């Protein structure tokens, strides 16, 4: 998957998140798309930039990606 496509998905998840759940949705994005994030050839910070959100959220994407091997999405 292209970084731009991941950015679009992340942007949608961020914008549609309920109040107080934006960071949780970023973690969920990292969990749900861990393989794609790893294989896309760019950094989580760059994906955040493509999403139009603060690049500091790259850290939150990374946290979600790391959690992916430990959790299942309901």
C-alpha cells in the first residue's frame, strides 16, 4: 500500500473519531495496518504528514504497530 493511501485512511479515522478518542484511533490504525506500514517504505511520521495531522503522531502510529503482535481487534 502506498504511503499516501495509508495517510488517507489515517486521516479518515482521525477525523471521524469520537471526542477523546483521536489518539486511540491512531493506535488502532497502527494495529490494523501494521504490516502495510512496515512494508510501505516510509516512516510513521511521514504517514502522519500524508494524513494532514501533526507529525508527532508518528510516535503513536509506531506504538500501535508494535502492539499489533499482542492484540486482536474486536
